[in-house]
C-alpha cells in the first residue's frame, strides 16, 4: 500500500489529512515535529511526505534539506504545507527541495489529485503482475565464483562471475548478492520487461567487493521506471549507503551514485526476520570476517538458504596454525554455535553453501572465513537438507577441479546412504523449488 508521512504539530490538522488520505487508500504515518518526522522517513521510506513549514525544533525547510541530502531518499515526493502564502516562502521551499507548496487549509480534492498524479508516474508493479506464465518459485544462478571474476576457457561450464542469484517467488524478484553476475541479470530483466515498471529487492550478505562489484553495471538502476531496494547490515567502519556509493565515486567510476535515474532505496536491517512482500526471510550471522550474514528465504514452494561466505566454526575453533596455539573460541563453544546454525538450516530444500576449498587446501586456509567440501556436506547432512549446491568456487579452480569436488561430495553422501543431492553451482542453471519440495 502507498505510504504517506504527515509531519505537523497540529493534532487536529493531522487527523483531518489522515481521514482524507485513508479514504483514498493511502497508508498514513504521522509525526508531530520535524526530527521525529525525519526518523520516520528513514525508517519507513514513505513515497510522499506532507510537511508543515512552521514547527518547533526542526522546521519544514530543514526537513526538506535533510531528505534531499540523503541519496537513498532522493525520489521521495515532498509537499510543504503552510498557513502563509508568501512568494519568498514558496521559492525557499523549492530551493530546500520541496516538490510542491500548498497553503492551508488544503483543498482535499487538490491534495488527492496531486498525490494520485505523483503516484501514477511512479507505480511499480510486482513480478506477479508482470508475469503470466504461472511458473513456480525458482532460483537462478548468475554468479557462483568467489573473490574475483575468472572468465575464460577453463571456467566456461561453471562460470566465472562472482556471487549473484535471482529468486522469482510469490510475486517478488529477489536478488541475492550483487557480484558481477548482476550485470547479465540486469540486461535480461530489461529485455524481459522493457519499459514496464520493475520492482526488485537485493539482499546483500556483506559488502566485500566480490559481492557488490556488479551494482554499478546493473542496467535497471539507470532506468527511472525501476525501483531497487537494497537490504543489508551495517559493517564495521561505514554505513551501507557510504560503502555502496563510494565505489561509484570519481576516480573509480564515471557516474556518481546520487545521479542514478533509478529509484534506489538502501536500508540497513536491524532485525533478523523480515518480509519481502509475501516472502518471509530470516538472516543468520555467518562465520566470516566483518559483518556477514546468510539468508533463508521461505517461499510457497519450499525454502532456500544462501551462505556464500562461511567457515565451519568447529574447524575454525579446533584447528591450530602452530602446535598448541588456538586461533578461535574453544571447541565446546564452537560446537554449540554450529548446532544453532544446523537448527537454523533444518529441513531446508536448497542449500547454497561456501565450499571454496578441498580438504587439503583448507588446511592452509584456516581462519580465512571459507569452508571446504567435506564440511559443507557434513553440515547439509546434519541439517537434513535436500539439495546442496557447492558455491563460491575458488578463482584458481577450473571446471575439472570443481567436477572433482562435486564427485567427492557425492561420494561422502553415498557412504551415509542419505538422499542428499550434491551439485556444483553453475551459472545459468535454474532450480524449481516446487520440484525439490515435492
């Protein structure tokens, strides 16, 4: 539902506007002064802000300037309302960033026409409305490599692009990570949907470069009819907005983030459970340097868990670099944490999991934040997963090496007699969750 925020210190006036707008199917939020209003704008991301000009603590001019200074709010439609009709106030409001200026008492019909006119130009249709093929929820791999892209004849079969998946489920297009695989996805989306409005959600596991480097080359962000919500967790040194926008600053990239035509909203997640439309998502902290999470996405036809970067805690806590020198928390603690992770994954239909190394390679990479095939299979078996995809292929692994690792993973499962299916994640491959779920 369309959201509008009313910022006004007059309770009765807010109530009047609320009645008018709710009658025309707007979801109305309220704030009684400017500072509280700005907090609500950043939290709830309303399409429209109706802001009184004269308020204590933080006036309408200040609200406008604060919203316009945030690149993630640049598409917010701001209407300043005031009981005064001085030409100087109108000009100042526009210079501060207001789109419209209405004098009180506001004509209800004029207000509705104004907001409906704005909304008709920025309506974004869901994937369900745009697709009519009746396809079941499915996952597509666009980038499966870790660390750095490795295109070339040795990686043709599994692919050389870095981390990126697309989920089509229950009326949503959800993208997992923004590695270089995002570039091809963007071109395909524009070819599929043309100039029709497009609503996308990008979930970032973390902001290491191989998981965000495709964003500047994602074609939909250069289209005004695209709305992209980017969700992730704040890192150690910079906010999510700064990290994503800084890689597009000069001299690194010719187009500044703030000048992109697309409607891009960047939100730092606070909770570990949330919804994307009708799709429920749960996050879990991975064992990887910095703030890194994985996601479990629950669709109407089963669930997928995505942990592109993760090192088993038991290995990390139990192995040593030198005799007698621990490199992580005690083994008992690591086992307890690993048990929690297994329960988080319990019964997952598709598990996409960091399996960068074979067991021998892993011995010299303990503490790097990545796992090996043996541990990935053990984790999938413990969680009673149905289908395991080995992911985050090492840049030095060619197709033949990944084949060997897949074969080894399958042999480990065969020894147990379990029904777990093991595959190597491969660019272009599609998994229908309905088939796995059944």
